[in-house]
């Protein structure tokens, strides 16, 4: 879905290239902020609970993003979502390394890489959904996948 957000803002709202660049820069700053926030919260809350909570809240925000029409609220959700959605990634890796036996950690790490690589290939599916239906349908399907 990430690859489609700039096109979405161009087509749905008619934003300029410069505006979209600033929006995407904010997305990456939000992602970094989310990682720091998750590291802080992992000292207070249990990591598995934090991972599951951020995953569910992040996917829920994706559905809210799909349903939100006014640009201000859409951008607010778009910039807030990576704080929650992407925060669990480092914690998930830490959990895997913590619970996997030392001789199996490489195998589990490679599965995590494979999982991230499959999301890169999902652009084809997202493109088909966007062409046949709309960006919002493609984002809704992404939200469904994130819930799994």
C-alpha cells in the first residue's frame, strides 16, 4: 500500500508533487517516532501484548483511513498510523530472537525477511485492485491482510 499513497493523494485530492513529498517525509518521521515510542513502552508493557496491540490498532487505523474523506482528517490518520503500525517491527524481531533457540535464530530471521519481501511483491495485487476498483479498495484489502 505504501507505494500507492503518493498516487492516491495526487488523484483523490489533486495535491502537488511538493505537497506529496512533504506528506511522505512526515510518514517516515512518524515511523521513526513510533519505533522510539515502542522501545519506551516495551519497558512498561509486555512485548507480546505491545506487538499485538500495535498490529490491531494499526490495521484499524488503515480501515479508518479508507473511510475518511476530508483531507485534514485523512492526513492526520495517515501521519499517525505509522507511529502505531510500524512500531511493532523492531519489537517483533526482538521477540523472535528472545524466544528462538540460538541454533534456530538464523532460520527465524530469514523467515522474517521473506515476510517483508512478500509485501514488496504485493504491489502487483494492489495495482490490479486499484485499476479495477479504487485506491481505497486496495487499502481496505491491505487492512484485512494486516489483521491476519
